[in-house]
């Protein structure tokens, strides 16, 4: 570019060349058949690339930041959903092992096994036996901790020949566990044949915000068989073993 005589001559010219630019064009004439002359006082209007200026405009920066913000929001929401479903799946997997261990012990040891909620908070300074609850806790406090033990004398307490089969501590963050069953008891009993003493029911796992994507269920029938829920229709929500949607209580 040549600023002499108060003119800038641009190669990006939409109109035929003007005589005043003929002697001041910065490029060979054949490189651009048209020239536009802009008064020196209006040089801010010249294309910034012609002046050697590079960078982004405010509008470009704001637009980029808005796009980044929206993508970040989607990523955080997706991570939170994944975290909730993972916690629910972990709780179901632990309870499946817990229930199957209790039923197996009842059959192999030929005695009753009780599974019930407890308020179990282990102390690092004590032994497992010292920290193990000796009786069932309040109703539907399964998410606070659970215990499975043999109950030879049917007194619902760990004593005499009774042995603890399994313990589940309180470690399911924002996941509530509810037991709903026939006969409306707060515990689950397996007899020596692995049956449930007519306590067919279901464990329902719900997130604290009742988000359906984190809702799970374990069904226990009267024969003692255990069935976890699945997403049978691939809609992102779990259904029970009969294909029905699971509703949090």
C-alpha cells in the first residue's frame, strides 16, 4: 500500500481503477485489474488484512465463548447423568451379591437367614466383630447399611450359633433403597430351602432427585429367585422383569 497524496490503494476493489491511483498502486498492475482509492482520513475502513492487522473481532470472540459455554454445559450434564447411573448400578450389583449370598447360606447351612437394614458405621480402631450390629435397624433404612446373618433360634438377633453372612456399609451417595414386599415386613427371610417365607417383593433404587435414568429394581419372588431390572426397550430407562416401568415410592 502507498499512503502518499492522502490515498490508500486496495487490491480488493469493486470498481474500476481511478486515475489518482495509477502512480501509487503497491502491486503490479496485472495483479488486480481494479483499484479503489480511499481517502487517507478514512483509513480505518481499509480491510485490516491490507494494513497488516491480524486477530479476532469482539463479535467473533463472544460467539466462540458462547459456543464453548454451551458445549461445556452439555458435557457437565452428561457427566452428572453418567455418575448417577453408575452409582445406581453399583448399588444394584452389591445388593445382588448380598441377596444371593444370603440365600446360598440358607440352603447350604440348612438354617434361616435374615437380611435387614442396620445403622452400621465401622470404627477404624475396632474389630469387625465389635462394629457389627447385633440386630436389625429401623424400617427401610437399607441405604444406611444392611446385614445378612444366620438365625438358628429365629429371634432376629446375632447370638449363639448365628454367623454374619454379609455386611453392606452406607456408601451409596444420593441413592435411596426401599424394600416393598408381601406381608409388609421390614426384613427379608430365607428359610433352609431358599424360599422367602411368602415375602415376594422388590428392592427399589432411586436417586435423590428421583431421576428416572438412575432408577433400578431387584425383584425377589416367593421361591427366592432374584431378578434385576434392565432397559429392555433401549429407551434409557429400566423396566422390571415384566417390562413395566419402575416408579420410585
